[in-house]
């Protein structure tokens, strides 16, 4: 079988690059939001840690409410520009303004307080959701072909990885410049620099997507209005979607347990706090190459089998951490590089599967709920980090580990076992959940053939519009 027959003739690389461009600023906003903003508002704005934590928690609850709301509304949107583009065009300036307000409040000539942080965080998450959810749904609609959807998600994965890598490098470069000048780079300067990067890349990225990326024709039959209860019932009534959501939750749970303990492990267990940031960065450097690697594997194995393969690789990598001993940097570096090359393999394919499930649902019900499905997928991905922090940190504390203080050998061993086994178990669960997934390439081909018959004369879909 030739590669063309496996993947179909899809949108050109430059069109997909234009479509995926907004993933770069969206991804780059997440790292400073969780790492640099809380200490900035606690130290330089004088807010208590408890108050800062409460504000961020409430804003994430607001974000969770926004996701399905925007997903449903974008599904119902009808305009000459499509369903998704109007939301992205409207959300981008909201996102940009709020990013400047929370990352660089000095530009507004104010001393930020609790009201400033809370108000602008709520606006920030609204703008972020107005761009992210329609963009995700749009990615599921750019092509109707099984492997092309994996290719589309790969472009988004690489764009996001580049954003994460760049925004992690920026504070390192700033620290190096400050050290050469004999001064210390202020946290506020770092947040302002990263916020400026987000806004500076957002504007051209959104313009590229809106102007050069195609959006498929809007279905002639509008999606009916759903009450919250009806939406929940529809989601719960799609078992394949529930399986994908559960598998993705397990993926992000494993990733987040590792991420939340990474600095502690390198600093305390390995005794090398000077290497923590560098090793974390190393993982993301190799993460840029992960998407294309797993796309090639997906062409051969299919999506759900590639998820299983990627998750089993993750299990092996994390179990390998049990063999790391203090001073054994060679093994730790090798496992970190391997982790980067396996990064996002599960998320990438599961995201592509969501669009296939949405096709099945449209064939059975006659309604398009791609936006709703991707919004709930986004919620599952956000739940993983929240649960990971709530489980991993108290667990290592229960074994006696204390950050920044001398720890007993038993406490350090416990840290290593949680750091290794927690992600390994989560990735194993993800593989088990998706292992017997019935919607493979052959079944999806049957679904698309039935949909194309129903959609005449629009059976060409997004690919016809793309080229």
C-alpha cells in the first residue's frame, strides 16, 4: 500500500502550518501562567499565597464552564465566514489584551491587586477558550480522512511544542544576560517578556489561520439548541467518547505527576538543583520531534494502536527511573531525551480520534457536535494536572519528603518511587482503556462513505475547499 493511499490527498503543508500557527501562542501562555505568575503576584504585588491560589482556582472553574459553552455556541454558529473563524477572530483581541494586563500590568500604569488579577484572569480564560475550542473543532473538520486527521493534529503538536520550548528559553536567556551584567532578573520582567511573546506571536498566527487555512462548508442543518442536561446526556450516551476522554485523562495525569515532581527529583534526589531547569528544557527540545515520529507510526498502526504503543513506551521510560541512582546522570539524561521523543504521543492520536467519534455521532443523530466533543476533551486534559498536583504532592509529603530541606534516605526513595510509578501506572491505564477501541480505519471509512452519501452534493467536504 502506498503512502498516498494510506493518508489521502490532504491540505498542503503550508496551509496546515497556517492553521496550526495559533497553537504556538496558546501553548506558550500556559507555562508562565502556572510557573511564573503566582510568585510574581505573591512577591511583587504583595498578595498572600492563599489568596493567589484561590483566585487561580476560581478562574480555572470559570474556564471549565466556558469550554462546553463555547463549544456548543460555535457548533450553532452560521456565518458567511464559517462556524469557527468568527469565534477565533473575536477571541484573539480579548486574549491578547488580557495577556498584557496580567503578564505586564506595568504597561497600564497600575499596581496590580487581587481585583486586577481576578478580573483579568477571567477575561484571559474567556479569550483563550474563544480561540482554543473553535480551533480544535476546526482541526477535526479540516479533513474527513482517517490519517489526514492525525497529520493535522501533528502540525498543531509541533507548533505547540515550539511555543513551549521558546517560552521556556526566554527566562533562561534573560537570567544569563542579567548575570553577565551583575544583576538579578526580576520576576516581573520575565513575566512581561513572556506575555509580550504571547501577544507578538498571536497576532500574525491568527491572521495566518484566518486568511490562508480553509474552513469546510457549514452543514445545511443547524445543530439544535441543547440544554445543559441534554448536552450531558448526549455526551454520556456516546461510550466511545467516554473511553477517549478517560484514556486522555490518564495520559495527562501521568504527564502531570512527572511534571509536578520533576524539579524535586532532580534537585533533592539527584542533588543537582543546578540541572533541574536544563533537564526540563532538554525534554521539550526533543519534544518538538515527537509529533512527526508518532505520525509515521500512526500511518502503519492506526490511531488507537499508536496510542497503546506510545503509552507502553511511556511506561517503560518511567519504570526506568527506578534504576536511576544518585550521581547517575547518564541514565537520567537518556530517559529525559526518550521522554521528550515520546512526548504527547497519546494526546496527539486521541485528539485525532475525537473527530472520528464526532463523525459516528453525526451519522447516528444527524447533528454536528464537533465543538462540544472537543470542548469536553479539553476539560479532560485540564482535569489531569489538577488531580496530579492534588495527589502527588500530598503523597510524597506523607512519606516525609520536605521541599528545600534536608530529607532522610527513606523520604528520597519514596520520592523516586512516586515519581516513577505514578506516571507508569497512569500511562498503563491509558493503554488498557483504548486497547480494544472499535473505531478503526476500516470502520471510519464506512462511516465517512455513509455521511458523504447523506451530504451530497457536499461530499468533498473540507478537502475540496482546501485545494
